[in-house]
């Protein structure tokens, strides 16, 4: 209600037509605000799927070397993540972690055996980053369900959060995965524990200057997409949304003969879709990939990569990197597919259409205006034609668009209204469609465009707060109505954040569970924009967006300038007024 903004939209209903014409005329101005890139999902490798508890310095060095030499590092893979099994729960009398000096020896003269910073230095020397693992509870997973064993009590960080995360940062690690086996057995509240861990990481950063990227692993228990984005004020993180795709398959052990299952991979993909939570650097994590592991054919590897990329998932490889064949490496490093995953809007793909059961069209909006990645996925056991229309993507329905096949790396020409292809059973095609975005007239417009400093205007501005900026130190509410066919809509939020750090605010849409938005810095005085997906009521009823930022550090300076709606609403009957 502040500054009459809520009522402004109501009053505007009377002036709807006037506002509509005024806003449409601002299309003539170029957009002045810059889309601010958000942190992409992490790319790397984890030791768990192929080494289980047999992880040690020798195999970590081999994997790091393979990442550096195989072209994976060049393609964007960075993290070498040491998962469970690196430590058996031993602490000294001061509670400091004690590791096995044989498992983690000195690697260079002057180094001390039993010091994890040796392996971190090695990983860094290749230009890569290093990840480590613990549990939020007292005991890690290996105590409750030892894999290759032995059962190790005390491998969690509970009661040692500050001490352990400081230790990880001092060793030089860049990434930490925190499991939930102990937390789950002890019936702890994950939102509380993971927030406490964020504060421990912040403390560690304050004293070492070294930041740990945050990977939460509670397998989708207690719906982490509702509380894990930005938990404890962290400005980028990932959270697991499902169980493990595969049990470890470890050469020359009792675990040598397993096979990864295609159905499990599809299950994890489905369970990972929570697009309303995935934006501005926060990502659903459907588990490390099984591409290149026993049981997966080349085609299945390609489907798997397509699905992880369209959903903007972390690309963490679980296979033994020293054994990848050239075809698998090509799949993992296809630059156009990787670029879809890493797109700077940071959004998740959505199911745009399912023309018949098992024939699916997935689409992911990309930073380039009018560009969508599309996966045509045939989950049936017979070949079938799968059509996608531009309207389903949120593009101008009758206009032309270019289509490119990302696996064939080939342009497929220009198509009017839509495209369709025959897809074999259990296979997927991956495309980029570049069409014409819907114009201003496709969404409800109830206030005129905002003037920015320098005289430029914002294009496609639906809610401009009368040209004022809205500081986010307190609660702000915006209401408006819009009509259309599909609730899934993109909100582009124009804002100013002059601070050096991203700042976090909460957004509640129509009284549902809020999501946290991280606003990256825009530089002093300038306006930037970020994009989120949300679900709106499109039947003409009022939509209510409530922003709040109780924990803002720089409260008077993060400000929203305007919000525009676009894209996937697929609105056929836009209303210029309410
Ligand atoms: C859980 C996690 C896995 C792995 C193992 C280690 O199962 O989901 O990714 O970290 O624990 O025990």
C-alpha cells in the first residue's frame, strides 16, 4: 500500500486504455536496463558414484588430471568434489578433524602427511576447485548404511559447525556438500540446521577470506525448494531434491557389477522440477549425473545430458573420468548444451506441453530475448512425432522462428508457428528456438513506463510504481490482474542494488510459500534486471505480490524500479485494464 502503489493499479483500471496506449508507445525506446547475470549452477565431478569409501589422494589426483586433460575443464567443469569416505570420524582432544596420513599423504617436500590442504593445493595447481563433504548430524551416512565400509561413527559436523567449516576453509576448499543422514535420524529441522551452517560458513569466510559454495543434500525431504533457496542468507546454493540415482559402482570391489538405471534418472529429473524456486543463483539438484557409468548407452547419455541442461541442474559427473570414451566426453562437453545449462538467466525448464502421455515438450527461457531451449522427449516405447508450437513457448504464435539442433550442431531452418520431429522411443531431441517475443500488448499494463535517469524508458514495463523507485527495507505489496491461458509467467524485476554484495528479499505470490530472490549488485545508480518464473492467476482476479526484506543489510538502498510480465503466459486475450 505504501505510496498508494497498490491502489494505483486499481485506479489505473479506469485509465486502463490510456495506460495501455502510453505503455505500448514506450516500445519505441530501447530498454535501458541491463539483465544482470546470476551465478550459474556448478559444474564438476564427485567421487561418490565411482569410488564410494575407497576415495584417497591417488584417485583424486587422477580424476583432477583427467578433468584438466580431457577437455572437460575447458568446457567449464571446475569442481573436484571429495565425497564421503575421506574421514572416519576421528578428532583430537580439541575436536579438530584427524585424517588418515596414508590416505592423504604429503605430495610435495615440506608438506605434512594427514593434511587435507595437500590435495587441495594439487587440485588448485591445475586451475580447478576443490570440494569436501560432511553431514549436518552427528553421524554421516556411512555410519547408518556403510557402503564398502567400514561403518564410521562421528563423521558428521553437529556440535562442530564453526570449527569444521573454518577448517574446510583453512584447508582451502571451495565447495562443501552437507548430507542429512545424521540430521534425519536425529529428527532435526533441516531449515534450522542448514541456516546455522550458513552462519558457520560466513564466520569461516570472515576469518579466512575464503568462501565455500554451499551444496545441501537432504534428498527432497521436507520440500527443500520451499526453504533451501538462500537459507540463512546465503546468496547462491543448490539443494538435492531426490534420492541417489545409482548406488556406487566401484571397479575391483564387491560394488563392481552395478548398472545405472534410465528409469531412476527420469525419476530424479521429474522430482527436480520446482521452477518457482530456481532463479537468481539458487538451483534444484537432481543428483550427480550417471553419464558414462555402466548401464547407460550413448543415446541414454545424450537424453540424460539434455534433461540436466534444460532443467539448469548442477552438472556434477559421477563416472570415473579416467575411463570416459570419446563419445561420452563429447556429450559432456557439447558447448551448446552446456551453454543452455549455464545460461545467465539461471531459470529452470518447464513442461510446456504433453500432447499425449509420455510425449513431452520441455522449454527453458534463455537470456537472449526470444530464445528458448527445447527438449522433445519421447518416454513411450515407440517412435512418435512430437510437435512444439511457438505459442506454447510464449513466442508470437504465427511468426517465424529459427530452429537449431544442438546434438547435430546444425541449423534446421526457419519455421512458422511451430516445429515437429519424429523422436525414437526413450530418446530426446534438443533444440534452440529463436523467435519473436510477445510484445507489451500481450500482458496487462496498468501504469505508464518508467523514466530512468538519462531520459531512457524501460520497455515492457507493466508495474512502474509511478516512476518512483521502491526501497525494499520494509514490506511492499503490488496487486494487479491479468488474463491469459497459462499461469506460469516470467516476471522481470528491474532494480538497483548499489552494494557490493547480492542482497536478498522474499517474494510471496498470492499468499503461497515465499521464495527468496538474490539481487546481484548493479553498480552505483544503475538499474539492472533479473528474471523469475511464477504462477499467476490469469482469470482477471487480482494477483498479489508481496516483497519483504527483513534481514536487509543495506536496507535503504536496494530498490525495485519496475516489474514486467512476459513470455510463457501464452496469453491470447490480454486485458489492457481490469
Ligand atoms: C547420500 C548422498 C550421496 C552420497 C552418500 C555418501 O546417499 O545422497 O550423494 O553423498 O550419501 O554416503
